[in-house]
C-alpha cells in the first residue's frame, strides 16, 4: 500500500511516502496531532495511514456500502466522522479505527459534514435538511427543509452553523437551531467558505462568479469573469486573503484596507487544467493548489494576493483534495486514481 515517490518534488516539497486506497479519494484529513492520516474513498472504504511512514494502521474497505461522500476530523484529533449514500453518519475512534456511534439520518445521501470549532457539535446535511449532533451522537436539532438541496455547510466558530443552497445562505444558532440570519441572492450557490471570524461569507456560484457578504455591515459584492464554476475556495487564517478556483489560474483577493472592491487580485498561473482544490496552511501565507493536471503547487503569497511558486510536485491523477498536517510541516494530496501522497515541507 505504500512506497517511494516516483517523481522528485521541487522547492519546499520533500520526498515522503505514497499509498493507495480502493477507489477515487473522497476526502482525507490528519488526526492524532498528525500521527495518522485518515482517507475515505468512493467505494465506501475508510483507511488509517501512519503519518510518518504510510503504513496502514487499520482499514475498513466497504463500511459505507453504497459509497462514502464526506469525512471530517474532530478538532481534538482523536475522533472523526464519515458519511455516505447509505444515509448514515459514523463517528470513529481514530486511534484504532473503531466505530463508536452510528447515526441514521434516513433515506438519502449525507453529502456534507462539519465539526464546530470547539468540537462539541457535528453538523450533517442530507438533501434539504441539516442535522446537528453532540459529540456523544445524540441529536440536538434538525432544520426544516431548505428551498433546495444543501450545497455546503460551515461553522462560524462554535456558536453558529451556516448552510448554503439555491438563493441563500442561512445562519442557525448552534444549540437551539433557531434561524438567526438569511443572506439572500438569486442564484445557485455551489461552494462556501467563511472567514475565521465568521464575518465574511464567500460562495462560488453556478454563473461562474464569487459572491460574498460582510455580515458586520450587511454589504455584499460580486466577483465576475471566471471561466468555470468556482468550486474551490479558501480563506487564510487572518481572514485577509481569499483564494478562488474557477479556471486554470488561482485568483487571490485581498481584504486589506478597502479591498477587494476596486482592487486587482493576485493571479497565480502555472496549472494547465482547472483548479480542483485549495488549502491554506494553518498559520501563514502559504497556499497549496491542486488541479485536474495532477500538479500540486505550493505558493508563497504577499498581503495583496500576489505570489510566487515555493514548491511543486505531480501525483498520478486529478487532484481530489489537499490537507496540511497540523504543524504545517507536511502536506497530503489525494487523487482520482485512489492515490495518497505525503510530502515533508521545508522552510524554503
């Protein structure tokens, strides 16, 4: 399942290990403070790799029998959750790969999972509803039906849950489920990310634009001109830089000063096929991008969104996801062929 990397990475990316799972990688993330890498695939399998060596510590190849759809690691790192087309959410012990809670949400696909920042709540979406559970697997509340299928969920800290669907973003009280705020816009929202303070909401739209709201002022704005749907979005940890896909280039908007309105974004050009994944480090201005060309590039960014390549490598297929290790000294990439690649990351 693991071995040496075939192609030598460049720059800050240093050789680490490779592995594989049974099918297209749906999601991956670091657990146990970076000692374990959790991966789930389209065939419904869940795998735990040793973080430093790539040795498989445990695996359950077909636990979501109709296919896995989402995975989320608990902020504490000792638990994680998976969901699938079987209408179930499973909460796992990361250390030994043991399922400790099975949540039955009904008939349908459970497409999105997210833990609150304090790890007290787990949100899951199925069709037009969201359900919120405690860490003990007990349901706290569920929403009424949204106007359409929920396309994204995200937590604003630990106090509010945000959901996106056609025409609106909604904010719910974490404990009661009370609807606190609706941000409305006529259009199909396909992706969403929140700034670290929960003030800025950015959504990719079906009409090849990025729409964002500032909750503190009630103002909203639109960024046009993308050649495709911006399905990959990421904020840095300071809520200053917003990286967006939607084409072969990474477009980075700066919220410094009066931006991004009236300013020119940084445009990072090296990929030759559309961007599929974006991930900022936990602390700092490094950004990793992955694309349909199989390339993974690490960028060093400036405050205005401009940047330069700091490292680059190739994986065997379309990049399906990226995950920085908690200490930002390792980067994992997952691909459409079931490949898992981990690089060590240097300072320069």
